[in-house]
């Protein structure tokens, strides 16, 4: 079984300090938009210190960085064979899951499949990992506190998957104005 870790616990400085998970586009909170695009029944855990009304955990201490959040989420979903990593400010990233799944299945020695966006940047928060490989990379770090996701990925054997644009993140209110409606969400208004 696959599970999803959704990172939503940052301090959102570029979003004006607003809790990114609570920010709305087309009437939906970003966290809800992302979760609605996960496969039906896929267990998910949101990493956030703010109450969201869904399964969530926090890194300890709070605001310990993305890798500390990933570690907290991986512990909560350790029963899953594979774990997808997503960021709440890239709410359409679950659309990449079929491509990530196909690439990981085609590379039997890889521990992860990670999206490379059209702009050339590796997007580790749009990825699918074998859970044991993720724990191996986490365990190889001296500490997970204040560690970048790129540093976590350095220890991974992974395959790259070309992005489709679904992996785009929206870091500011101005960027959020460019978010497209999702076909299944068209009944909602922007706001």
C-alpha cells in the first residue's frame, strides 16, 4: 500500500505569513485540493502545527524543517510500502503519481522516483519512495532538524521523472493567481 506525506508546516514567509494549507484557490483550501487528487483510499498525513481537521502530525520541535517533517510523517505511515512526498503549495502534484509509480516500478534498484520540473529543477517534494529507502536516507543523516530536502536526496538512489507542470508550486499570493482550475474542481470559484 502507498501513502502520502503532505508538508504544510513551514512559516510561509513568502505567502505573507498565511498558513499555506488554509490558503484558498477556487474556494478550496490548498490542502483539500491536494488531498482530493490522491488515489481513493490512499492513507495520508499532513505535517502542520495548525489544526486542519484531518490526520496530521508535527515535527518536534516545531518548525524543524522539511526533513524533520518528512521523518515525522514517515513514522506515522511506516506501515506503507511506499510513500509519496508532496508540498501543500504544489496542490496539483498528485497528478504526477502515475508517472512516478511507472518509473519506480521500471527501476528495480531505485529507492525513489523524483520529478524534474520543466525549468530543470529537481522537485523532491513531488516524489515516490520505497519506505525502507526513505528511512535509510533519513537514518544516514546526523540529524533531520533544519536539513534541506536536497540534502536528504543526495543519499538516495533515484530515477528522474519529467514533470508535466502539475508539480508547480505557488509560493506567493501573486503566483497563486496563476493556478488553473482542476477539471474535477471546476464547480468551485476562485477565492
